[in-house]
């Protein structure tokens, strides 16, 4: 059927605009989405009106459509090679949709266009890292519901005023509510990341590094680069002493970047790790797509002088990448008990030259010709990471007694056990007291970690209360509150007092999963410090002493409500930690939006928790309701017949007219309940004929005479009530099934 409806054209244009805006929002941002949606509305509406005025048989725009489709096919392959399959697919869908517009004469092609738009919307959701993408889904649900409503009703009737779009809106919101309930109830399992190579906006090169990497390959010693550097570092410690750092000529401070955290340099003062206050912002630094929460390492420190941590691993081994990929450890060399984890990192704010990665990276896809590795196995980029950089990493994860091991290999380095010269003896005494009940190093490490988590409070203000002297004693025995660098330093030193090798690690806590997008949001406040301890000759155990941070769990949560609840709690803790007191108009708007967002999210979370906690009761209630719904066609008419009889028995009539009226009404109600529809204006004689046809015995002449005499004569008449009661009792005694069958045969 030809597409002629102006309303269908209008709403179809809006649907296309929403789909286009969603894709542009996912890739380019809000401004591009608004501009793209506006242009899509205008172009779609113009083309549909133009095509609607043309003759479908001659189809003057067929050539234009074919050329547009051919252009989309030609662009698909090069775009897939350069930008990846998903962007190439979206561009192809865009060209296909545009080509289809020039052939949209009927509703069949309109439905094809709607399918293409929905495909683009879903593909954009895969790329989007913002919860605002949900608004596009809501807008799409509303617009497509109205479009389909008009597309259905217009061909059936030319009287357009008979259909109300608000009916379709109700259907749209019903579907949205049903989808929300399903989202809350159904568990969300990990996506099964296969290690895809994400597209990146930047590519990094360094000729000097490339030359060094070529020379290293030319030597071909076949040794592990990080292991070689670590053994060289051990040899230098043997000859130079543990208090000296390694050569800083090739290392030095990290490249200056927009996001500044001293914990990512080679030296860090624990009383002032954030001298520029970059972590006091609510900015997102990166997004991570992974199957579970991760701790991404950026720097490892091994020596502590009481106030500063130093990293001895400053010399770098340069490694060539083949088409942006390098395998640091062959699959054949990996431990059988280890599990590989694939994840992708998307940088949203300029960083330093470190490449955040979870331990232990064994394969890297990075947009560069060369990268570097230090003695502790940390990755480095040829240049400071810029916003828009994306890369993927495969890391090895080993679980020991329910806890994650960062690494299993160990090379003895004196600094792993080194203690400050002026260490407070009370620190060693406290560590002895906490670990006294335990024998194994694993149990001692866990006990010290839990002691700090349970007895000390997280306080960001401690960064601004520097005393310019060793702060650990004051933290452990006086204030008992501080920032993560205090917690991590205290744990590392207490472990060393017990003879357990330890090191302080800085990086990002990627544990805040956005339940709307599935990505882990890394905020500036997630720049973090934790500890790794080598226990029982098993491996480097990850320890999280700061109570504010949850630590990377072994398994991810699969229940949506729990994910939402955790996300909301982390957002509230983030706001509390920020402690902002200066109010601006932008802050008020932002706070209002976030309050509304958190309220809706929190309500959704607790709604799901209600379903989770009461599911046995709800299941039983649902089963009962389902049985009632199935049995309702059988129960309902019999219940109505019983109510009709009860109502007639309760009537107390005082006149003959009332007696006849109530009984005839009850008889008519029983027949109506059995499916008989009495025509308007039916006389008493005709009605009695219908009853006779149903094989109902009666005194038809007496009933007819009494009825007509009462209604059309002023003389009183004696009414025989038993005549009417007999008809009703006979009809009722037949039962609903028999009476319904007789009515069906009569009709």
C-alpha cells in the first residue's frame, strides 16, 4: 500500500533522527548528536515527501538509490580496516537507510527502514560509555510506537481523527516499564570479552625507542625483557647498595599531563601525593570494558625512607609491536592455574607515559610502533597518553584461597624488605600484636589488611595537613584517619616488620561499573595506592587496606540490582569524599540532575532487591494468578450467575410492576451472561418466543397478559409470581454450559 500519510512521514523522520542522534552521541558527543538529528529530520522528511509525489511505477529516483547503496558498499571495507567493523557497519547502515528512503513508496520499505534504524541504535549502545544513552532508547521507544500506530491505522481508515496517539504512548510506556522490570530481575552475566582491538584516535611513535628495540631484537638473547632488567637491578644492588636508585637518565619524572598524581611518578611523598589537586574532581579519566572489576597498575614502588616512596625500576626495555600487537608471554609458558582476562581501556583525559594495565599483562594491542617495559613488568608508551587513546590488554589472573595474586614469579630485591632507619618501634609492636594468632604469611597479610580496614577511617583532608615528617606514627596511633597512601604505606611497612616482602603499587581502581553502560567508570578520585605482598612462596598477593575502596573481587556481580546499588553507593561516597562547599549555578544544576539520577537508580535497585528477597512468595502468587487467569473464563460467568440469583433473592418488591420488572431483568441478565444479546425494542411476546425456543416451560399467555395489563391499563391485575420464578429457576438450573449451548444453537 502506498505511503501517503503525512503523520507517518513526520514520525518516521523523528524515529530516524533519534537513531542517528544516538549513534553520533556514542561516537562524537552531544553537539554532534543534536546537529545530526536536526539534519536527519529535515533530510528524511524532504526525501519522503519528494518520493511520495512521484510515480511508483516509473521510480525516477531508483538510480540515485542504487548509487548511494554502491557508495556505502565501497566505503565499508576501507572503513572496517581503518576504524574497525562496528563503525564501518554503522556507516553502511546509514548509506543503506538513505538509499532506502528514495524507494520508500510503501509501508514494507518503511518497516525495513525502521529495522535499519533499530540496528544502528543497538550498535551505538555497544560503543556508548554514558548512561545518557538510555534517553535515546526511551525517545526511540516513544517515537517508533507512534509511528507504527499511524502506519497500522492509516491504511485501515481515512478518518484519522478516530485514532489518538496517546493510546500508543500508553503502549510505549507499558513496554518501557516491562523492559525495566526485566532488566532489574534478569541477572547480567559477563559479556565474554574476546580481546577485541578498539579503534584509537591517536598513534604513538618514537624513532629512538624503535632503534633500541631493533638492536635488542638483533641480539636475540631470547630472555624475558622485564626479567632481564630485574636481574640487572639486583646485580646493581649487590654492588652499589640498596639505598641508591638505578640510573635515572632513561627514566626520570613522568611526562607532564593534564591529570597529575605524584603516585605515577618515580618518587612520591605520601603526605602530599596530589600537589595539584587533580584528584579532587569528578572528571572521568578512563572507561574500561571488562568482565570483572580490575586494579590497573601504573607504578610499583619498592623503597621507602619514611616520607617518600621510590621506584627502582626506571630503566626501560623497548619492544617492537607488530601491527600494534605484542605477545609478552607465549601461551605455552603460562601457568595452568592462571586465567586469562581480556579488557579494553578508553582514555578520556590526558595522562602520563604509563600504560595502565592489570597484572600480569601477557598480550597488548596498543596504537604504537613500540612500547617499553620496566623491571617490574609495567608498560610504558612512547609518549604521554592523550584523550581518545584506546587499547586492549590480555592479563593473567591467578587466584589463591579466594584472593587474587598479582604475580607468581619472585626475584629477591633488598628493597622489598627494607625499613626506614628511624621507624617508630610501635609500628613493629602493633604488627606483632595483630599477627600473633597466625602462622602463615598469607594469614598474617590478610590480618594486617583487615585491621587497617576496620579500625581506620578514610579522610581526604589529610593530604592538606602535612606535617613534613614521617606521618605513619601519627596516622596509626593518633588520628587513625588518612588517605590511601597512608593506608598502603602503613600496611607495606608492617608487612616488612614481619619479614614479608612487600611493595606499594599505584594505579587506577576500575571497580565502579556503570549499570547503564556496562563500562567501569574511572574517576580522578580512583587514582589509588595499594599493596602487593609476596606470601608463602606462592605469589604477590593483592591487598587493599583502605576501607573506602572495595578492591578487585574475584567474581563479578551478576544481579543488576546489586550492580546498581553498588554504583549508587560509590557515587555517594565519591561526593562525600569530594567535600565541595562552594555552590555555583553549574554545581546546582549538576547536583539536581545527579540527585534525580541517583534517586531513580536507587529506587530501581531496591525494587529489584525486593524481587530477589521475596521471589518465592511472588512465584507462588504468580502461579495462583496464572491459574486464576486460565480458569477465569470458566469461573467468571458462573460467578455472575450466582450474583444474579443472590440479587434477585434480596429484592423486596412492593408492587406488581416491581415484581415483574425484577424477575424479567434477572432472566435477561442470565441470558446475557450465556451470550444472548437481546435486540432493542423486543416485545414481551417475542421474548417469550425466544424462551420457548430454548425449551423453557412457561405460561406464556398468562405472562403476556399480566405484563401488558400492568404497562398499558389502569385496572389492577393479579400477578402470579410463580410463573416468573419458574422461568428463572429453570434457566439457572440448566447451568452455564448447557444454557450457553442452547443460546448458541438458537442464534
